[in-house]
C-alpha cells in the first residue's frame, strides 16, 4: 500500500538489530528473528536420509568467529552462490539443532567482493532496521530503497515551524526520517523518534486548539438563574450539603452558562461522587432563563434511573402545572424507544411546547421528529457510549448552539483529557459525599473458595442487605450488548530500541465457557447457602417494562439478589446493596470493574466486591489484584490505559487495539504533550485558519479521513 515517497518515509522500521551484539551466539534466543553479517566458511551437500534429494549445510562465521549453520533442504540455486569466502547478510528465525544455532532456508543477500568491506562496515557499524514482514521483500531491500530515496531528496515540507524546531532542538523532518531508516546508533533512532512524537502531539493539539477557538466564536444565549427561581428553591430544600468539590464545579459551570459562547465542559468524577446533582443544578439554571435541558443516557435502565432520582430530588418542583405542583415548577419527561405510544406522544408534545423543562432519554431523544421549544443545555452521561453522529444530532436541535456538559464516571488520565478532550474545559469531582462507605475488593481464584463466596453473600443478605451478581453474557453464545471482554496486552520486547506502533499485540483469551445470567440464576436457586432468598435477573434483551420492574423490585427491597449483565454498570443506585460478585472477572477491563463495584457501598454500610476468576494467567491475576488493591479510579485509569492502548484519539473509534497514535504514548509522553499543546494554542491563537502555516494545514487535512474530519467539525 505504499504509493509514493511520502508513504515510504512513513513506513518505519518496527525494530532495530545491532549486528555487533546479536551475532554473539550467547545473546541469541530460540524462535527470534535475527539478522547477521557473516562469511561462508564451508558449504557441503549430502543425501537426505528420510526422503529423496540432497540438502545443503553452510557454516558461516561472524567477525568474532562465532559459528552458525544455514540449512537448505532444496539447495538448487544456493550451491553456486554460497561459496566459501563470500560475505553476506543472513536473516531468519533462529533455531537450536543438536546444540548449535541454525537458520533453515534463511533469506540472504551476498555482497560483491569489492563491496564486502563496505557492507560489513555499513551493517556491523550501524543498526539494521527490521521492517514489517512483506512477502518477497526483505528488510535490506527496503534499506536499499531508503538509500536511493534519501540520495534523491533535498528536503520535504515541514509542518513544524522553524522557530519551534530551534526552540526544542528538534531535527528537520527529512533528517528525522533518515535517522530512523538509516541509523548508525541508538541515539540516532531516539533523535528521530523524538521529532516524530512531537509531530503527532503537535498535530493533534493544533486540531483541538482550532476546535476550542471555533467554539469560543459561536454565540448562544447566556443562561442565568433568577431570584426566586427553581435553582434557589431546590437549593433551599436540598436535604444534604454539597461537598467542597461539588460547590467548586457548580461555580465553574455557572460561569460557563453565563457566557455568550456555548459551554463545552467535561465533568468527570468517581462513581458516586455526585455528578448528577451538579448537572441538575445546571439544568435548573437553564430552565430559570426560559430554556430547556436534555439528558442523554446510553441505556433505558440508566435513563429510567435518572428520571426517578431527578423527580425524587425535585419533588413538587417537577410537577409544574399539575395539581399539587409548585407554582414555579417545571415538568420532567422520560423518552425511550419502548414506551407506549400514548406516553411517548405526550412526552414529545411537552418537549416541543416547552412544558417539559427537563427531557431525559436514550437514543430516542435524537430521532428526527423530536423537537424542543428552546434547548439550552445538553447533558450527555457516559459519553463514550455514544457515536459522533448521535451527539451531534442532539446538539443540532437547539435554536442556537446549546451549552454542553459531558459526564463520565470513568476517570480519565490527564494526558487523555488533554488529547482526547483537549477542546473542552475539564472539571473533576474527587471526594465522595458524606455517608458513602469504602469498598473492600477481593480476588476469588481458588476453587475451594467458590462456595464460601455464596455463603458470604447469604450473610450480607440475612443481615438485611442486598447483592448483585454480574455475568459477562445473557445465556447464549453472544455476549450482552455492553459487556466488554478484554484481552490482556502482551508487551513486545524489542531487544534494542522500543519502536512499537500499528501492532495488535493483545493475545486473545483462551476459549472458556463464560458464566451467563440465565445459567447463574438456576445455579443460585439450587445453592443450599442461598435457600429461601429472592433472586431476579436483569439483562439487555428484556423488555423495557420487565427491566424497569426488576430494578424497581430491587430498589424496593423485594429482591435479595439481582443477577445481571453489565447493564447495571452505570447509574444504578440502590443504597442497601452491599455486595457484588463479578463472575469471570478476567473478561472485563480495569475501568469497567471499577465502575461495576461502584454500585455497592452507596449507603452507610461497607461495600464488598468479589472478583471470581478461573484464569491461570499470571498477568490477568496481577490485573485483578491491581483492582483489588485500590479504590482510586485515576490510578486504575492509568493502568487501564497502559494495558489497553490509546485507541483512535482523533476519530470516533473508542476502543483499544490499533492506535492512530503510531509513536506517541499518552502516559509516557506527558511532558511532550503539554509542550506541544502550549505551542499549538499559541500558533492557532495568532493564526486560527493556519493561513501562515500552509504545510501544517495540509498535513492536518491529509491526516484525517472523512469520518474523522466530520467528528472534528461537529465536536
């Protein structure tokens, strides 16, 4: 897929081998791809014992007289070439055979006698680049092409302004590519990588700076609370005191809402840190100003939970225009895809007329026929669950650009916030409201402990509490939508220089029958330790009424144990639930496990989370023990990022795996990202359209596909 010189320059080596060290036979490892510069000492043919034909055995030595055997089971074409005294470059997977190192049918290139000395100096004196394996194209042929390219090129357009290159002592772009394709030393590789890592950070931060400035140029209606209005009435009757963090974040949001350009703020906070109350106060400010607020949730369970909690907190303030409702009140409406037609039609009418100040819903909110009278604030909960088009569709329903508040209970490391959400202001809630209890987490991996797990659940229930049991699938071969089996990353071990990119280096988990909700329900019903306890199920394929009924019963305390998929991951709030058992915990990501266990310990009693696993993988056991060792979501988020990679930070793709960041690592390169961010914002502030930086403008345009460009335009 390399069509031009630019493609070729960006086709970087995956690793480097130092012939001076790797030809030392004591340093070789079986099954390792190796490249050696060596000279043929002997070449002999002999008949094969087990089949017809002959085989060729070649003994080669390196400059330190270390020996290696080359074996060819089809010697035709090799006998005449591999004569004693010929020097060449030999490559392949090294094997151990009868206590000797052997390359079977290696790739090789022989040097002309007059060029042998130069070749030995070239390869033995510098690093040998190893590229992605391409059929019939050896790494040294790519190196030959690189020499030709760099001989012909005088320079290439450089997107980083000369003053920044000078300020940060960065080499020019063409020279950086030369250092990576034709390096002499590891210092060369590091210098080239430093430049390209800066390029990635600088390009992304320039895009985000453009988005931030473009948002600031938009105009919208300031949303201020009024004296004697809803917000004042709500604050006066609030049964608890806001934490210092909630007060601080509320003040930040109030200042944003008072501006004439739309707020674009990310609110992140630990599970149970009180984000919903902060968001509700922002909604009431908007309603006081004559506008409406929409809250978009990823699941019907979460949307219904928000509806119940908000109407409960507001009381008669949520019954405006109704008998017994407050004179200054508004209405709160729920809009989901599975509602009865009559209820749905009434919710649509109230949203369009403005009678409903708050409309809470799922994807049903973004459908074309849903209209608002004056949409002033969009609140998006668990934003990573939504695609770009879905978020954009809701924002477009305002007469003017609405204010936007994005909430997430998944803690986001600082560099991710700067790089993925760099166009947004970020607020963080770190302290938990008073009365919240700590959560103790334990890994249950010994089969002898499994029955004790259920005895422990029974103890909690008989003490008057309730329990969750989470399974990764519903009851058939397909996982529940929303469940997230995760493979553990296996770090590559490049022996010389770390150059890891565009590599899917996660190993699939071994096939194992995963526990399902339906099977688990039967198993628990038959477990003597749980005799007489009331057990119910909840999963994504149940009807909306059945899901709502299950959650209401659990919240009311008429169900002791709720067996569910990850549909309960976010937003579910039952203070009496104190214990959670997560089956096949090794199949969930770190952040997801942290989210799930946040469903317990929401009252005054201590929470307990048991991570049940049958895996024998030491790496996975370590990952689960890391979750058990801390309740700090930000520490876990950093660990999660280290293991899951960054994903596509510019586009709408939100998973790990192949990363659009080829060289940059968000955790390792934090200082570099900070510097690039400062540089990018300075340039864009002075030149928003990059009219004076045409190369940078062109690089940004060519780096984004249509989907990513749409994402960046719409924000």
